[in-house]
């Protein structure tokens, strides 16, 4: 079996690298197309055992005159590789591949959909689906995404479910003190916030705040700090992209709202992220749009988590079982959820432990990658369709306790969950 995997970035998408490495170990001949030979993910791709090709296969939105040339280069690459199946990981590469090959191309094409954003807007959703042909299929990386495609009229036999992998072995629930020492936060205070990329507002979609709603998180933390002088906030992570103008604006807002107790230390490398998460007493992730990201890592570190009730997040953070859900764009309700968590901290620690167990299975690289291999075999050899993972059923079958948020409170979260 020869598979061509296409990604739009050489800088990230490590889930695709882990998946490719597993497939190679299972005897699949994986060819991977990256846009550049330099980038933080290139070394990992080289170590995966995949045969690498370097060609930018994304739709050149800002240079439409180059579409025909790019389409020709893509056709030449596919003619040289002769894959049995083409697997794309991003919207722009998927669209470009479909334009280059046409709707009637004979090679099966699978789009593993990383997030729901383009499906939440009718023009981008309609455009992507309209380019699909008989041999196009989708792997939704959440049940939410799968439902969006079904609602748009895509036949269920064209849809599969497989969550993206996470390096689950990198995270521990043992506090290191690394982040507190790095940014100068006392050990005996409560630390709340998040670690995520910063995305400037997408004005073309009508957004007035960034995709991850850092503004709302800052506002909520500041509300909490007005009543609790033992609370500090940290929003770690750098801008995804080249311009940091929006990031600088957020830093100024955090300084103003937090009086020096809401810190934005910038980008952390992957090792620093793993060391830093256990230092948090509460993780907050309330984006405008999201798949499952932003809550998996804190749960793997056993951190009590509050998430926005959007996208695939409720499949991971399940109300009263693995965490707390709040509406997006509601800083006051978010602050109230933080107060609730701090008042019933021991119960939220137990929910976080349940979430840690769920995340370790739900996003396990071997389990998820084996699903992908089963999907390939179903499409190419008509083998059985793989069953879809159900996080709720997992919690029930694991005899999860009926957790509530009542019980004794902790004055300070100085006991690590």
C-alpha cells in the first residue's frame, strides 16, 4: 500500500508525523509532501521513515495567477509517486488537490479534517464540498465535524471518525514548578490560564476578537482577581504567523487588567509546555471555534479544566464528568465557573483525573493511527469499517463516578491534583 500524505506546513501538524511513523512501522509506504525543506517539523518527518517531497500544495489565495502552474506541479508529483490513496490534512491543500486532479480522478482521496471553522461558514463549506467527487472521503476528527458534514448532505458512507493523535507520554500530573519559576510566580498562589497559539481576529469572517478569545480569558481572570488576591493568570504561547501586532495588544490588555498579575510569557517549546502544564491549578480554553485542541494537554497533566461549549470540546470536557463547560464570549460566566472550581477544587481534581484517563485513550497515537490504517483498508480492500470511538461510552464503561461539584473546598490549591 502506497499512500501520499499532503500537509500545508513544515512547522507544525505533529499529529500527522506521528500517524505517518505508525503507518510506516505497519508496512505502509508513506510519501509525505511538505511545502519547505526547513521548519520545526522537518526533522520529525525525516525520522518517521516516510519518503519526503517538497512542494507547496496549498491554494495560492493571494497569488491566483499561479494556480495553473501549481496544479501542473501537483499532477507531475502524483504521476511520479503513483499512490494508491491520497491523504490530505488541511483545507487549502485539499481544495488545491481537488482543483488539480478534478472531481473524476480515479485515486481515492481522504481529507482528514483538522477543525470545523470552514464548515461553520456556508461559503467555505459549500466550496469545499462542491469540489469533491465520487472518490472523495472525509475523516472527521470529532463527532461535531462529522455532524456538520451530515447536515450539509454528505452521505454517511463517505464519513469516518478518528481523533488526531497527541504525544500522551510527554505529559505528567506531577508539578515541576518550571513555569512558576520561569515567570516569577510564588508557589503558594493559584495559577489559572492556558497555553495556546495566538490567532489574530479573522476580519473576513466578521471576528472582532482572536480565534482563541484571549480577550475573554483576560477579562474573566481580572474579575476573579478583584475578589481573590491569591490568583495569578498566565496565557503562554506565541502568535501563529509572522505578525505579532495583535499579540502586543493582548499583552498590553493583560498588563492593564491584571495589574501585573496576568502574564504573557510568549512561546514555549514542546518540552516547556509539558513541564509547565502541571503548574496550573485551572486551565481555561474558551475559543470562538475549536475541534478538541486546547483541553487535551491540560487534562493529560491532570489540571482541572473549563472549556467553551463549542465544537468538539464537549466530547472531551464533559460537564460534571471531566470538567466544566461555559458559553463562549461570556467572561462573566467564565469567571463564575472559575469561582465554582476554586470552591470545590477537590471535586474538580477528581474530574480532571477522569479526563486524564479519557485523553490517554482517546488521543493515543497507536489507537488513532490504527483507525486510519483500518480506514485505508476499508477503502482499498473493502475490509470492515472501523468502529467509531465514543468518549461518553468510554466513561460509562470505565464506571466513571457520578461526579458533582459539591463538597469541601480548598483555600489554596497547594496540593497538586
